[in-house]
């Protein structure tokens, strides 16, 4: 199994946008960047990940790419990056926000409280803080099969999309890579894989009634 690279600088990226009716969403992830990276470089790295993730194929559900899994009224607007100290967990400067416009290419929308969750796993098998995760905005209804679960190939498609984004970041100068970050332990670690299951995350009482089938995709 190949892990992601780890560079000296620690950054967080947050991708924000709107749903129909003006409701807002955001999802974020941690990454490291090689020196001497600047805020502008970090924005470029985050945008590179996002573009590759959204442009990655989602053929298991008949979609040209991940972007087409979202209704046209799901609109990303900005990306915000901020650098943090790996030793203290404190921010090293003000956040930097840049335009990041993209609208979904599909049709139909799950309820706003429904989200497909992407877990970024650092290979640790014990302990409560084994991973980071991010919650995507609601996808179109066509990603669900007759049992209300994601079609079996889609979790793997999303895992490959994350990996494609990481590859795109690694081709930049300075290079960047997705990482695991623990604020409690002040730990930066490489990622081994993504984990996506076939149950849409919603109200916890409903979510816990279903046993998920997990798909692990190595980086």
C-alpha cells in the first residue's frame, strides 16, 4: 500500500457553496505543502485537488464525472485555506479565501441533511482518532439503488477521485499532499486510503439502523 507524502507545512482547505434556497454548506480537508509554500500556493493546491476530484469519472452510476452526481443548483463558490503549526495546532496567519466557482451537472436532489461521507484513513487500527472525514453536499437521488443505498461501485469511484486529487496536488511546485491531522495529539501523518460506505449519512437514529458496506480505496 502506498501512503501520501508528508511535507513540512500544514494547511486546512474548506470548500464552501450554496444549496437551493440559499442554504450554505462547506466541506474541508487537511493537507501538507512543501516549503517555501505561500498562501497563494496553498489556494492553487486546494483548487487542483477540487478540480481533479470533481472531474474524476463516476461511471458506476452512469455519470461522466463526480460533478454530475450533484444537482445543478448545488453551487460551490469559494475555497479558503489557512496554515497551522504542526507542533501547537494554532493558526500561523489569517485565512485566505479565493473564488472557486463550480455548479453540479446532474438533476434531482436528496434532502439537505443527507450526505455521503468520505473518511481519510491514516492506517491506524485502534484509538478514537484514527481518521479525518468530510461530508459532501447532498447528491442527486439517482446515486441510490432500490434499497436506498449507494450503488455498489460509487464508493470506489469517490475513493479514486480523492486519489486523483492527491496526484494533482503532488504535481505542483511546491508539491502538496492530503494528510491526517490530530489536534489532540498534534500528529501529522500520511494517508493510506479512503473509506466510503454505501449508507447515506443522515439523522443518527436512522443511520444506525443500517449496517454499511465499506469500500476501502488505497492511495
